[in-house]
């Protein structure tokens, strides 16, 4: 009889090629303490309590950064003006969204693990004719991650040059630009996971076309039955692809909405 641990390991295996493709996205999440899982020895696990505690302290530091930035921007305001009220509103709104992202990240951890396992299961069905299927997605991930960091470096330098001040204040403005990255991580990850699901759908369509052509060439009844069985597996994989899209929505819908609200407010 298979134990629960053995069953978990069998269903939560992630191969090396998929791990390499996930690495850029995982690094982006790690640097913002928004990682939803960890992969050790080719198996995926949820984050532990220690990581959640560290994430909470990081959230506290982000809130303090917003407070310090509001104090810096409020220097010289001797009377309560519209600007001072807007600074208070901006501080409260950012803090609320920061805490919301923290709890949303904990809640969506189990769905993120299911998504990775589901995609691994889907691609295992396509291994016979899909070689290096993660390579393009991996390259695009590195481009997106490098691009977002480069963009924030430009924004940080703009803060320093547009608001020349003392060295300590300039450094604070430079660092604060990267605090704002905390709210954009989920947007980038959502785009990349949606693209992964689209790739899975494309691989599924290619495999169905390939095996439909093969079915016409088979003369042996046994070969036809085996091919029909494989097509049934592909139909099951189609349901897995649809479930993957739903999981991406469940994981990132709230964080992405929160980030877009910050843009408009």
C-alpha cells in the first residue's frame, strides 16, 4: 500500500527543464517575499512558517518605507492642505494593499502548487514530439524579469535627478522606487503564467493534429485502439489546460486588481 508521503512525492514531482523555466519567475518572487512554493530535490512544497514570518517582517518594512516616504514628501508643509491629505490617503491605501497582498499570497500558495503540478502533468503527455518545449518560455521569462528590473532602475534614477536633495534623501528616494516593485511582481507573474497556459493549449492542438493524422495511417486494429486511448488522454489534458487557466485566475486576480487600483489612485 502506498503511503500518503509516497503519494505526495509521486504527484508533486517537477523535472529539471520545468524548474529551469520557472527560475526567473521564482527569483522575482523571492526578492519580494512573494514566493508561493519551494522546490527541493525535484519536488515542490508549500512555504513554511518561518518564510511566512519573514514575509510579514518584510511587509512591515514596506509599510515603514511608505511612512518614511510620506514624511519626506510632507516636509515643508506647515498647514493642512490638499497635498497633505493626499499623502495620508496614499500612505493608508498602500499599507492596506500591502497587507492584502501578504494574505493573498498565503492563501494562493496551494493553488500555485497545483498549477505547477498540473502543467507538469500536461507536458508529460506531449514529451514524445515536444522537445525543449520550455526553452522559449524560459528565455522570455528572463527577458521580462531583466526588463522590469531595468525599468525600475530608470525610475529610481529619475527620482534622484528630478528631486535633487541631500544625499541621504536621494538614496531614500532611490530605494523607495524598488519598494513599489512589490506591487508589480504579481502582474509580471500573471502574464507569464497565462502565456504558459497558452503554450500548453498550443502543444495540445499540435499533438491532436499529429495523432489524428497517424490514426488514418494505422491498419492494425490494436494500433488504432492504442492511438484512440492516447487521444482520450489528450482530451483529459484539455480539461487540465482549462483548469490551469482557472487556477491562474484564482491565484492572481486579486493581486492584479489591487496593483491596478494603485495605478489609478
